[in-house]
C-alpha cells in the first residue's frame, strides 16, 4: 500500500509540474516569435499552447485514475488517462491545421526575420527545457504505467525534434537570405505534428479497446503461474487486458476433481501473491475447474504444469 501511495504521489507531482513547465516554455516560444516574426517559430509556439491545455488535462486525468473503485466503477478509474491522451492527439491535430492556415497566408509574401539571433537563442532555451522534462516524463510514465505521462512526454519530445529542425532551418534562412525557408519549415512542422497526433490518438484508442499485454509480458505471466501452481494440473483460457497502469489477468485453473475447495484456494492464493509481487497494480480472476469437467475453448491448447 505504501508503494502504491508513493507511486501516486510521484505521478501526480510530475503531472502538476508539467503544467508549470508548459507555461514557461510557451512563454519563451511566444517571445521568440514576437522578436522575429517567424512563421516557423509561430508554429512552434502554437504547439506549445496545445501543450499547456494537454498538461492540464493530463493532471486531471491522473487524479481521476487514482480515485479508488466505487459502486459505479467497481474496476476502478484507470482508463481516465486514455481520454487525456486522446484529447492531446486531437489538440495536436488542431494545432497543425492552424499552422497550415498561417503558412498558406505567408507563402506568397515571405519576409526577413527581425532580431533573428536573440529570438533563436530564446527558442533554443525553450527546447532545452522541453528535452529534459520530456525525458523525465517518458521514463517515469513507463515505470509507473501512466499513459497520460508517457503521451505528454512523447509529445514534448516531438516538440523538441521539430524545434531543433526549425532552428537549423532558420539559421540557414538568415545566413543565405532565403526567406521562403521560414514558411516551408512551418509546413514541415505542421505535417510532423499531424503524424504525431494521429499516432498518440491511435495508441490511446487501442488502450480504450482493452488491448492485451504484449507477447513478452504474456510469456512472463505464464511462467509466474507455472512456477507457483504446484498441485494444479493445467491452465487454459488465459486472457489479459491493460487499463492505464492496471493489468487485468483471468484464466481457468484445472485441478484434480478430488481436491477440496480449501486446497485449491491455497493454490490460487499462491499464484495471486506471486503475480502481485511481480506486476504492479494487477487484478486477477481465477476460475477453478475439476479435471473431469474442464472444457477447453475451441482452438485453445492447455498449458500443463510440472
């Protein structure tokens, strides 16, 4: 329980500070745009405005996801984080469309940048802040199984990559005098943002559709069950699904028909304890079957235990 509380506190704290970081980075990028008048820097700043909204949404979603299960939500509120990630994907796409509209207005009338070097220096500072924070969010989001933190971190990392591309391109535009590079860079940023928005939304929708654990995790779960199932005969119909940081596991455990309820319960407790020790926030459902009545689902092979 103490570990769960500490995990919640860490995730909530990171989500809260993401809002503050998003405001700081957005302010710096808007300042860089105002200093230069660059359409590319405008696109970078616009994406950061979306970051502010999504950081707030992620914070709310994480608070909701840690709300204990209740009568209306007996399995918990873990999926709330996926809604935040979907919202982030949608806002990324909206930002990209606004950038494309701005690019369309600027392509016919490219202009020289005002105060290019100070503006680029300010934007570089914002990119450095974003890079450090994105790395922290992704690392901790994966460790705590928080889709909202991971999605926020991946979005920020994309922002960093596009910022670097914009900075390199604008340096080239200033040095060569090819002012058309500015709106063209903004267009490339918009296209990249569209792709990332689609990616984030797709991954989040996959979570809402009860995606199973990956193959490696499935094998690990089977190994844990097998290693702690002494007294049982086999397992079948193993199913898993992921809901935010929670992993749901259910399966049928076949035992000797002469085994008592108490004996089979001991086996189930041993398996559950082993799974909980290895997999954070796991929820386990075991259906015990006597061997003379066990029926395998069509096309499903049983896994015998040594």
